[in-house]
C-alpha cells in the first residue's frame, strides 16, 4: 500500500510538474518569476515551425505582446518539445519576440492535438477561460491589436 501511494504521488508530480512553480525558464536562459504574471492576463500559444498558421500569427502576437505588456503576458510553447539551443534557433528564425518557455509550464493548460491553439488564462487563478483553435485567434488578435 505504501508503494502504491508513493507511485501515485510520483505520477501526479510528473503529470503536473509546474503547477506551483515560482519561476519559469525561457529561451536564452532567462527566468521569469511568478510575480511577473500576478494580476495579469496570460496568453499561452502553442506553435511549431512547420505550422503555416502559427507563422502567420507570430507578427500579430509580437505586436500584441508589446502593445499590451502591462496587462497581458504572452508565452509561447513549442509543440514539438524543442529545448535549449534548438529552440533558441527556431525562435530567432521565426522572429518570435514574446517569451517562449524552455521547460515545464507554470500553468495547467492542456497539450493540444492540433495547431495552432491558444489559451487565455484569467488574471487571478490563471485558469483557462478561452481557447482558440486555428485561424480564429488571428482574427481576434488583429481586432484586439487595433484597439
């Protein structure tokens, strides 16, 4: 029974490794502390370099992240699980300017089955309150950037 309990605890730690993280690792070796997203809306966008729609969203996401940085924090997540120098290379190649997570996510967001997928998290508990799949996010983002 004791071994079973330990196995369950270890399994949960593996499934939710970053739910209570105090910081997150970003491309380029930077760290962002949890205080950076406190009381801010968070956008988590999954992307891949082979995803044409993802590439179309990047310039609009860059502009949105820069324009609304006091209210919203945008995080990119590579769908293919690249990390380190490989991730850094792709981020530079695609011109991504918003923070890209290089490691475990600090939020509970589902891993998508398709791309692009973007999540909006509320600013108090950082739970998913809106999910965009495919080009619908780019439509919303262009309207939001115009404001």
